C-alpha cells in the first residue's frame, strides 16, 4: 500500500508558465524524495518593471517511505 503526501508550491518565471513549473519541480526534487507527480492548480501573472512575469501554483505528490 502506498501513502502519498501533497505539498503546495508556487514559482515564477520571466520565460513561461512551463518554465515556472519546471523550476518548482526541480527545486522540490532537491529536498523531497519520491516525487512522482504534479498538478497545476492556478496560473496568473504580473508585470514587474515593465516585463511579464508568469506565476504558477501547483501541488506535488510524493509517496512516503515505510517506517
């Protein structure tokens, strides 16, 4: 039986929503083991110093190891 935990993340990029998502997943994998999936929950943006900023909110799921 597998048990999963969900963690909410937010990231931003000046390139694209895809880049923001990739940055969030890559960062999560540095501190969380067993990351297996993600789901984008919200897309939004902002204008910073006249430039577009892409913002993404997502959940990542990772399975918990057996004790």
